[in-house]
């Protein structure tokens, strides 16, 4: 039953060979209890509708597994005893053991054979290089003592396989114990990531296997409620509906939510700059734009859905036409394709905009590329129209973006603008939207500051010390 507190989940990391085995939720939480020090919140299910009292603790003994629990008894591939000191000192912010593990994992992702097959893994490996990890830790300087937040429960989306790694890696680097829920619908890249994590684990300090868990389970209120009640921080990535659903499950009074809901993104190009660029520069920008839009079928929150052209009407029309030619060649050269079902969906969505009077023209370059010429910049769509579908609108100047931007707008990729202009726009927007302004081609480059949130800061707590 869904409300059974002993409902099991699969531990995917560290997992027993040859396949993960089901582990009861109370056992998983008991494994983390002594390491986390989360008090009696760990393993306690919040009150459900119709329950009396505050819920009952789920002790490991109820699952038939004695205490202290051994990780090996739950088939997660380790002989370490939880709470017996076998994993050495507790994790701390910037822990060297975690740095070594993340760096080793990143180096494996950068292997040419792997990075060629999955370019997004190359980007992830670059993010995990030792110098970047060091910069992340060094940026936390200040008069206070930073300590880990505790147990962090991550719920990433199913449609972007690498997001869970960025979130988890930064949290682990901050010394936290982590439980990451990997959707059973996660793609093939997630499997490659798990295999690579296990490769790196073989040479890692035992503390990694004792404090980090990647689990998988179908939608279950009981499991999500138990893990939510146990954590000190819950990190939710997904649509607005997913965030609302997760928030139905209460946290401990001291715990916090960090949510990344539905977002949309766009590109801004100065038409005169495009027309004045060399052919080589145009090819580079087109390559970057295609990577921004096509790597995750344009479903990533930072992938552009609208291109705003800034300049005179004639310049914008000429630049857009030449830009589209370049993008079409890059798409064809990379072999990006769209299946028949997606092609039909794109036509329904784009012609629907035309029927609503939002689009004055729709252009298709095969199934892989579709352009929608908007009647007004204010009509820029935020919803996903299908992989490889881009709306286009003209602006007389960059400042005209201010009334167009909405709070859900996340990333603005740009070409042809100077830093002073971009900073002026950021001040003019005054927080109404746009959390990132990055060059075309960098939309999917993850940074420790995401959606206007400094993740390492959120993953730690401050201790004030005076004498």
C-alpha cells in the first residue's frame, strides 16, 4: 500500500552488483541517522489525514534489521558499520575527501570516448575540475564559521539527466549527507553517470559510500513524506505542479525548502552586430545557439525559446534570415532529428499561435527547425512549443525588454552587447525577471549561482563565534 511506512526503494548509489536491491525507507534513514545527527526527526513520518498524534517513529528494528545497522546488511555494497567511527571524521565544508572523489569522477567524465558520445557529460566533468571546486569553497569566506546543513533531500527533474549531479555535488562539497531521488524515467545518460560514479567510488574514501545515496522509486507519498520529514533541506527541481505536490509533505520545523520551478529563457541579438560579424564568428554563434536549444530537446529551463532581434526592421529581417540559414546548416551537420510525432506536435503548437493572432508567419525548415515570427514582442511564448521551435520578435532597443520580461524568465543569452549595456538592463529589470545573462552558447553551463540562488551558501549554515 502507498501509505505503508515500510515501503522500499532502490538504492542506485552505492548499489550492490549486479543490480540495485530494494531497501526499506526506515533502513535507509537509519543508515544516515548517526552520520547526520538529525535528532528524532529522522525516520519519523509526518501526520497523515485521519491520524492521531504526531506520527510514529520508524525504528530499524521494525524492519527486522538490528541496530547498529551495517551497510552490508542492506546490500549497498559496503561493510562499513554506521555510527561505529569506521568512516573517520564527519564531513566538513570543503572536505578534502569529497573533493578528491568529485575530481576523480569529473576526470572520468572527460574521457574523450565518453565526452564525444555525451557532450553534456564533458560540461559536467569540466564543472568538477579541482580548480573550480577550490574556487567554490574559497568563495565562502567571511567572519562566520560555515558548517554543513545536515541531510539534504534532492528531487531533480526526469527530463535533464545531469541536473541531479550538479545539485548533489555542490551539496556534498559543502559536507552534507545527501539522498537524491532519481526518477525511474531518467534517461540513458543517468545510467552512464551512475556507472561512472561507481568507478570513482572504488578508489574513494569510505566516507563517500557511507554518507551519499542515490535512490529510485515510483511516485509514492509515503516515501516522499518520510524522506521529507527526515531532511534538513529539501531541494526540488521541476515544474510548478511538481513543486506544489512535493510541498504537500511537511518538513521538520527547522528544515527549509529550496525550489526551482518552471522557468523560461530567451536570446537577444543585436542585428547590426550579426550582420557585421565575420562568417567564422557567425558559425561559432550558430553552433552555440544549437547546443543551447537542442541538447535536451529545448526542454531545459535555460534553453532559449524566443529570439529578440534588436535594431531597425530591415536589419532585423536580414539578420534573422541569415541566422536561420546558419542554424539550419549546424542542425543538419550534427544530425539533429525530430520524429514524426514531435513534428506534428510542433505544427499544432505553431499554427495555434497563428490562429490566436500571436504569430504573423510560421516557417519550417524540415522537421528539425521551425520559426514563428511574432506580431508583438509582448506575445513571446513561455510554454514549450516542441524541440527546435523558436519564436522571433523585434525590439528597437535593449531597454524595450523591461516591460516584456516576466518573473519566470531565467536565462538571457546575448550576442552583440557590451557589459555596460547588460548591467544597465539588469538594474532596469530590478528583479522582475532574468537571473542570468550569458553569451550565446553558455545557456546550459551550470554555475554555483543558479536562478539567483547561491547554492553553496544555501547548502551550509552559519555559526557566529565571538570571544
